[in-house]
C-alpha cells in the first residue's frame, strides 16, 4: 500500500489510489483508443471510473457501519481488483461483524435498484453479455456490474464479505481462530478454482484474482491466530532488554558508531531520568546523515511520540496499539514510567514462530497479564 496516492478525505477516511490502478486506466485507455479512437477511449475510461466509484461507495458502506461500533477506518485504497477499507480493528462480536460485512453489498444493492427502478436501466442476459461493449447502454452496464459485485462479494469464502459472514456464523459454534481457519480454507479453495479457470481460458486477470484471494485468506487466518496466541503472553515475554541507547545530546555520528558496533536497527533516545524521548531507526539515521550531516543532534530526526505499554500488558494489546498507531516500535516502561525495554514487529514475529515450534517456554495460565497499557 506504500505506492498509493492520496485523493482526499471523506467521512473521516483518507481515500487513496494505488499506482497500479493508474496503470490499469492507462492500459484500458490505450487499448480502447487503438480499437475505436478517442471517443472509445473516453467511454471506456468513464465506465471504469464509474465502476470504481461504486467500489468506493461499497467500502464506505463498511466504514460507516463499523463506525456505529466505534471502529474507525483510517483509509480506503483503490486497487485494480477492487477496494480495501482498512478498519482500525475487526468487530469481534458475530452480529457486529455480519452487519459490517453486509453493509458493503447493501450499498451496491441500493445503487442497482436506483438505476433499474428509477432510471430505467435494464438488467437481462443481453446487458450481461455486452459488459465490454462501449456501444451498450451505460446505465445498464453499471447496474449489471453492481449486481455482480453483490453476488461476488457474498461468496462465503475469505476475503469476500460473504467469508466474514461465514466466519461470524461459525463463531457462534467455534472459537474465533477455528472459525477463521474454516472460512480461510473456503477462500483458498475458491482461489484454486479461479486459478484453474484463468489458466484454462487464458485469462490472466482471473489468475491475478486467484493469487490475491489465496494470499488474503491465508493472511487473515494467520493474523487471527497470532492475535489469539498473543492474548496469553505479556509484553515482558517478548521485549528486547539488551540494547544500546542514545542520550538526548548524542549526534548522528554517535548513532552511526553505535550502529556499526551493534546488531540493533533501532536506538532508543533516553534522558537522564529514564524517560523515553524517541527512537532513531537505521533507515532514519542513514537518510539524515545524507541530508543533514554527522553533527546533527539525534533529537532533531528521531521518531517522537513512541507508544508505551507496561511490561505486564498483554502482548495482544501491545500489537493492537502498534497497529492503531502505525508504529514499528513500542516502548516498555516500569510502574514508575521509566523506560526499560522496547518491542518491534520483527521480534514479535520471531517469538511467535519460536513459540509455535516449541522453542520458548509458554507462560503458565496463572501468570498475570494485564489487558490494558497500565
């Protein structure tokens, strides 16, 4: 998602467009121009833009429904295969997840109804067969696309909305990780079907969709499994306690020296009272050396406002905090608020992989794990 351009903000969410979507527009425009000239190119581009306007409306359906349950949607990104609404967190109650999942297709139902009932657009086998024909009725094609979006998204498999409904229904009987695993397997089975269909017909786009569906389903299953495992682990089990820190008066030259003589990629900047002032990362250090020089104070370029948790906070809470704040580093403090350690995404992943392989001692059920930061 780093290759995305921001179009603006709407209803509290940033609307982005991925660079690959612009490439898709250019490809469609050139292909249409070669077939029918400038008029055909403009008509094709208008049709694609109208489709993705419906996709954006679909994603805002999810976002607005999620807001009802106190869940924010930081951004919505347009991709060549559709849109992604990045929710701050997923609703964990089955009923809430069903409402949020169905809100997107409901928007497409409303759009199709308005086009067919009030604007006279047709939906019949002829309009379905002429989707790729610029001479066919514009409104009929848009109505047809919205109906197809509804049907496609309601397929009961991850990462489609129907897969989230399936997961919510399964969660009434199974625990959330198990329900997610079943819904993800359905998504991966669907991906194999799309892949076979695409390879059999020579449709590269179907193969691309198959790869996306498979990876997204596997990712969802993995993330839920990780979150579940992290609930029984405290930040204390994962935090990095052996590290070199920098003082507020340190320069980039001092940081460069520390980078050479350690294996660290992050350097906490700690004052004399034991308070974390910020973190200097390897990437920031190298960029600042090239732009500002060796004598630049680290406090001028470090990452400020690093989120903090207590060492006995649940690891699941620490991970949630990092996701919500978009932070790659999390500071750990003691009960007096003094900085004692830090956590990175990398060492969380390493710990969980070792735990899965039996390489670390899992905490006993009686161990104290706080659900909040303090």
